[in-house]
């Protein structure tokens, strides 16, 4: 049986893809930066992304938020969420330097795992949880089975 | 003081023997167990009486009210003990910590160990009031739970921190009850914790306020985001999806 020998370029390409996946997972799924910006009064919400065969489902935890303050924007690759809280969230004491800080918005840009059709997305908001469902953008050709 | 090779339970004030219950609050699915234990300790006005020491702990101390505190602490009232962790635990620390706690509970002749955790369900958003299931390590305890209107887990798997607790309690021959509530997997879930506290009130004939937990739900969700994120990182290595799989063929 003929087996194509892998060239050095194939191996470098495979290594590059593995590094890209590792970096994407490390920095976008579990970033090592704080989940807040004190100067901008912003919090980064917790998010959960799951995939089915047909959909990408993004769920976002947005306590202290009401539906009418949520803005969402999506392309084929990203979902951006901004939401204002119904009241300022005061946290005191805060760390070793400040006595108290206040936050009044959530903001996050989420990279989606596969390309989606943003115009067909459906969203709902219940009990402080936002769920956005995107149909996947599936391209390709049907394969006939002999 | 009780020890394994890597974990010491340090009693700052002597803890009496024969307490009725030890509630274990470690970060896990939905932070449910941690929220339950913290709420019980707060509502029961428990006093801090000890802490856990280990070389496996990360280099962290916390400061509360100007006092240096260990990240895993022990609280008591006249008939209960609560063990509460403020940090996410590595798998290695989880195993050694739970072994140490089970051995310590045995030496202290604690009557029962309680765990509480979430069962991740994909339709949690549709659920207004999460259902609670119970799992006990003795038939008598299972019957007791049923008599107190707690549905028993008949088939399935428990994976992770509280599975280790059940195993170590079996090893030390200490009765263990685990209460499981439908929950979010990756978000703090005070709603699931409230369902468990309600069930616990029936089981223990107590009157721990549930409404105050529900009122604090949004604040808990904000304050525990970072801990939930770190807990997610540690849970990544555990096959939590097995809890949702069909049970095995052979009984």
C-alpha cells in the first residue's frame, strides 16, 4: 500500500496547528488576566460554550443585569457582549490598596470555535443568564455512497 | 491534630468529640457545596476553630479584618462542623485533603459527614427550582432520607471531589450523605444550593433560612466568578461528563 511520506513542511504545519490550538485554549478559555477592569468599572462575565452537530451555544452569566441593557454583536467568528447592571456593584474591601471599588457593566468578546451564521442566531435571557444559539456555517459537498 | 503524609488538620481551639455532622464545602460543580457550607456556617453563627495545613497548598494566605487566615478553615457550633475552602484545589491536594479530613472525622467520632454538589444538566435554564437527589453510604441512612422526602439516586455515577469524599468515608466507616442538585456546571449556582439547604432542613429538622441565600444570589455569583474560573481549570482533568452518561450494563 502506498503511503505518502510526510515532508518536513507537513510536520511544521502540524506543529503550528497544535501551538495555535494550545495558545487559543490557554489565553481565550482560561486567560491569566483578572476578570475585571477597575478603571473602566467593568467585569468580565463567566461564559460557557458548547457545540452540537448543528449549533454553537454560548451561555453567559450576567447577575444584576436586566434584558434591556444587554447589547450583543456577532460575526461569523466572534460574539461581543456588553451589559449594564441595574445598580452599581460595590465590593469592599478591595485587595490590599483600595477600600472599595464599584462596577456597573459586564463586557466580553468571545471567539467562537467554528464559523456560524450570525444573522440566524437566537437569544434569550432568563434569571440573569443569557443564552445565544448560532447555527453552524456548514459548507462542502454531498458525498455519494456507491 | 490529625495527619496524612501531606495534610494536617490544626485545631486552634480544641474541638469536642462526637459532633453530629461535618459539612464539607469544597469548590466543585456550580460551587454548590461551597455555597451550602458557607451559608450554613454564616446562618448558624459558627466560630472559626481550626484550619488545614499542607505543603500541597499554593503559596496563598488570605486576610480578613486585618487578620491572616489560612485558605481552608474549620468552623463549629454546638453540634456541627463546617470545612470551607476559599481556593480552588488541585487534584493531588483534593485527594490528600479528603483523606486527612476523613481520618480526622474518625478520630473525632463525628456521627455523619455531609457533602453537597451539583449535577450538571443541559436544561438548567428551564429549571426554576432544582431537584435534589440523595446518596447515603448505609441502607439505614438511605431509608432515613426517603422518609424525609429526599429522592434517592438509584443509578448513575458520581465523579470528582465528592466521589472521593464518599470513598474515604466508606474506608473510614463513617456514615456519609451526599445531596446533589441539578445545577449549572460552569457558573456558581446559589439556586441549586438553596434547594439543597431546603432538603437539609427536612433531613436534620433544622430551620436554616433559605430566603436569605436566594436574596444574596446575584452577589454570590459576582464574588465567586474568579474562584469558579479556577475551579473549572482544575475540573478540566476530571471526566465530569461521565455523570451524564448512561449507566453501565452490569450491576
